[in-house]
C-alpha cells in the first residue's frame, strides 16, 4: 500500500510540474498583459446598449443581443448566447448599491428590448 501511495503522489507531482511548465511557457503567447484582452476596460450603460471601451477597443452590445444576466462568485455575466456573454467583474463596483443599480438598469433594458422585439 505504501508503494501505491508513493507512486500515486509522485505521479500527481510530475503531472502538475509538467502542466505548470507548459502553462508558464504558453501563457505569455496567448494574451499580452497590455493588450486588448487584459487591459483595463470601462463599461457604461447607454440607451442603446452596453458600451465597453479600453485603450485598444470600443465595443457596443445592443440590448437586443442579451438573453439575460446572472451573478456568479466574482463576475456578472450578460448572456448573449447560451455559452457566451459579456463579463463584468463584481470588483468593478464601488459598493453593493452601485452593483445593484447596474443590475437593475441592465435587467430593465433587457426586458424592454425583449418587449419591443415582440411588438
């Protein structure tokens, strides 16, 4: 039993070390720390949708594109498709009241867009 336990722990350690070295080697090639993905973004609620801007990108999500909004541990997901959406970190808000106001505004705009699409 001792041999099995040592072999198992050793195998897990080797697997972890191999995965970590691959991650460190490839992580810098996937996204740049100052590139469009990782740079600071500013998200604003507008009449026509959500505007996300950074030093590299200006993007508009129209209200009709959203299917719903959910809040998970550290992120708010504005769903555009069943497997994709716009992410807003919850840490972006100064306080829980600001987050609640954002969610209320977003849910109201999404509901209004769905209602106007049915008419």
